[in-house]
């Protein structure tokens, strides 16, 4: 990929019959300037397609009820198009969704960098359940931003910007995404533990 993809399969809850969940994070190619923009955009699309394919394949192998691919996608819809089109062309097919869109595109959770940029994304895939499976489908229930204010450990500290101005020192120049998921239908067993 020329960038990293970190994946982990875990269980959703501690019940013996708790379903598996795949969590993955990546940081796609960064913008380096207008002279290289064409190459960067092509690399970013390729990286997202490769990540989506690997996540979908591993989630199917592990029989996961949910696969999450999140991180700094560096994706600007204005010049990169819809990233879901890239993901839906992979092994995950049309099942890929954008968590932010799925919860109604809340504007207070849109800009993860600066005032208008939604560079950080959380995509998810719910593989179809096997015949006779009691594993429920999963859906996002909320998306919010974290890291919007200075944590106590950095209280009062500032940093000089490229323009020579001082601003509060924050853990990152991006805001983090906090995404909550829940089963679409509550059933016996593991789903009861989530309440």
C-alpha cells in the first residue's frame, strides 16, 4: 500500500457467543502540493481500494458481524470524488457505508480538520449473515468529534503556526471521530450485554 493498514479482530462483548468485529485504521497519502496532486490522488484511491479489499476479505474469513475502516483518509470530496465508490468496487462490494452519512450527516461532526474539511472518515461493512446465523446486523447510532479542546495535560501551552501566530497546543491538527454502533435487532445472548 505504501502506507500502513492496521487490523485487529476482536469480540463484541464477553459472552461466549459474542460475534467477531474487525477494526482497521489507515492513513492515506497526504497532499504534498499542486505539482504532485494528480499522482497523490491516484495513490490515495489505490490505497483506499487495497485497504477496503483487505478489510473485507479478513472480515469474511473471521466471520465478523462488522468491519470498520477508519482513519485519516485525506479525502477531499471536491477533488477526490466519493470514496464510497472506490470502496464499493472492492471485495466488500456495495455493502460499504459511511458512518457519518448513516447517522444523518450531523454538521457538528463534519469538519475533522479546519473549518470545512472532512478528511477523517469511518467506513463500515456488515457482511451478510450466514444462513441460520443468529448474528445481528449492526448499524452506527452516533458520530461525534473528540479532541476539540485542549486536554488538562496541555493546559495553557501554545505553539507557533506557520503564519507566526500562537494557538493552543492540541494533540493533533485533526479531530478524532467517536462512532457508536449497535445491533439492528436485539436478540438473546451477546446483544443483551451491550445495554
